[in-house]
């Protein structure tokens, strides 16, 4: 049982996210709904954007997806059709592993 005055980990984490936002935007104020929709969502999008970029770099390096850089255009990513079977095996294995992890608790 948590001590009096202690905050569960997830709530504390969100509290730090709110403080981080306010530290970067000290003149901000908003409602609970605004904080959820704008402050926390913005932070999550920024964090996940960095994770997506790292994942794409890894997937391209492994040859599982193909990077298509066009002149005067944004880079596009697509499945490496030559690795489709290997990708299915990886996805099936991941699904199996996740099922085992959930079932063993």
C-alpha cells in the first residue's frame, strides 16, 4: 500500500510531464481537458516521433523496409517485397512472444 502522500508511478510521471511543459511555456494555463488534449498529447507526439524515426532507421538498416528519397519531396517508406516472408515470420514470432508474456503473469 502506498504511503500517505505518495503518488502512483503513472500519476507521478504525468505530473513531471505537466511540469516539463510549464517549464518550457511558463505563461501557459489551461483546463484539465486542455492539458490532456494539448500539453500531454503534444509531448507524447514529440516523444513518439523520435521513436518512429529511430525505428525507421533500424528497419531500413535491416532491409525490411525501403527508403524512397525523391528530389524535392519527403522521404517515403515501404515494405521490402523481397523480405515479405521474413517479415511475416518476425511478426508471427512477436505475436506469439507477446501472448506468452501476457499469459505468464
